[in-house]
C-alpha cells in the first residue's frame, strides 16, 4: 500500500481522526498530534496551505502490521526475512507534476517554540553511489530559506556517500509503511534499503530525472551547496532538545508532487518516531540472542525512548541463558542502555508484567551485569564528550531449577465466557 492506500485502509477501520477546522502549522498541529499521539490524524484545512497534513501515521505496532498486511506477532520475523532476503524493487512510471520551488508553500511544521525553525521530520534521503548503489535513510531537515534546507547527517552511509563525492540526492516525503520501516533499518552500506522495503511488502519505485525513488507524495531533488549552517535545537527521540550543530546545507532544485499530495508530519519524540526508530532494532537483537539461547520475542520499549531499553523473552534451558541473552542483546543494539531478560510466560508488552518479574524473580547481587561502555549520543545522561555510560542487564528469569511452584501466577480456575454473564 502506498501512503494514500494506507490512509484509506485506516479509514475503513475507523482509525483516522479528522480535523476540519483551520489549524496553524506553527505549534497548533503539533500540539494536537501530541494530545492524540496514538491516533492517526488528517488535518484537512491547514492555514495558508491547500495541502492536507496526515500525522501519527504509524504510532502503534497495529498500524505497522496493517501497513505491511500481516499480523502484529509476525512483524519481527518479517523484518528478519526482509533483511536476509531483500528484493530489488520494480521501476515503473508514475504520474508526477512539478511545483514552484518554494518550501513555504508546503505545510512544513514548527513543532515547539525552541525549534531552530520549521522542520521536515519524516523525510527520507535517497542517495546513489556508483559502487554501493542506492541508500535510503531518515534525515531531519530544517528550513532556512524558501529553497534551502540544513540536514542532520550522522557519520553513517549517507555521510560516507558524500565523502565519496555525492552532490545530488532525492528527499522524499509521504512514503509507504514498508519504505518508512525499511529506511530505518541499519544494514551494511551495500544493501539497498528500498529492496528491504520491497521484501516487507510490494514497493514500486520510479525514475525522476535519473533519481530512483519510492512513489512518495513529494519528491525534492536537492544538491549540497558545500555550506554549513547551525541546525537545531530540535526535540530528539528522548523527548529532550538536541544541541545545535553545524550541518550541511542543501539547495532544493526541483519539487515533484503527486496529484493532490498529502504531507506527512512526524512528531519528534512521539510514538510514531519511537516505533520507526525502535522497532527496526528488535530483529537485530533477536538474531544475536538467537545465537546463544532460545529466544521468543524482543521489545524496544517506548518508555525507554524506543532506543535505550530492550526487553527480551527467552525459553530458558540452561542456568546462564539469562546472562548470555543480556550480552547478546548489547551486541544486537549497541546503543541500548538497559536490558531486561524475562521468561516466556511474561508479556513483554505489558510493563506491569515485567515489573512483576523483577519483583518476584530477581536478586540484585546475583542477576545483574554492569559495565562501562560507549553508549548512545541520544542519552542525555551519558558523558557528553566520550559518550561513556553505565550499561546494565537485568536477568528477571526464574532461578534455574525452580521453574515450578512459587514463581508463576495461577491460571483462572475455570474457562468462562463473560458474554454469558454480563448483559448490555
């Protein structure tokens, strides 16, 4: 499903909230997004703009599963399969027209009063390298002129392409769920993330002026100017403002749009941001833990900023499985700060269940792994210069040899149908 097909599917399921009154893209839309961050919202009447805004596109795992056409429990296996077996997408014709290169004519939001300016938070850079091929990755972009953006670029694949001579790239807004998810997955530099997206669910691409791009609502063709400009402040995944840095400037050369385009706004630090950042790290942890013990499930928690906390469910067979799972989880996601390993009977998506496991199955002097290592640049409590942090793993599994009585909650005495007892 492309973006609008996905919105139509959510409409059929009555999962879209409509805002029909006129709203301001500066602060007002973002405030409503935060107040309804578990709901997909369509803002139909944006002040000074004809383009509607869709927000909170995939704030829950249920939304992602719908976008992929699968069950929620199949998300991690599907991602693992797509990472291991990417499928190059088909290149097809698509109907686009050009619009005036004027970013003020697009409803780009200013989210918070401390923001450095209006920000594109859902944009995906599509870059091409003669040797490595296509690369798709998220990059926030602050508007500094009607035809100029300053992009936050980490020292990863896109940065490597630039250092190898890349000058031009495409910047895509209004993408499908497979493209959003695929672009957030970290893979080797020579793996095409759009091929991962296509393996997640059929994803067609098109050719715009020699740039192979997904069929997004808005495609900007950009060139790096060689200039640097202050970027930020801007709210990060941890829901704390990121610092101001000198970052690369890009000039927008051409803007392609679909007929009656929809602008996708992504709330910084919101649930959608967390789903798209955290969920792609779950299969990498799952793979590593699966090498050392029998893993059932992995969850990067929104309470842990969908980046710093991981819960791992295992089927414990040996006394040290919990500790091995902790070490493997740290290898599977180097930015994770706290890992919690639980038995298979614990619902890892229920924080009360996990806390109960800690209360009843955990002993601090025996069940902790603690070490000093480099952590995430997103962690405001880490050393700001070295990024050194204290990483802790908590083994919340039942002590080996005591899996029976005393460590498990009882099942209900009877299997009953509540509809037989409660009248409307």
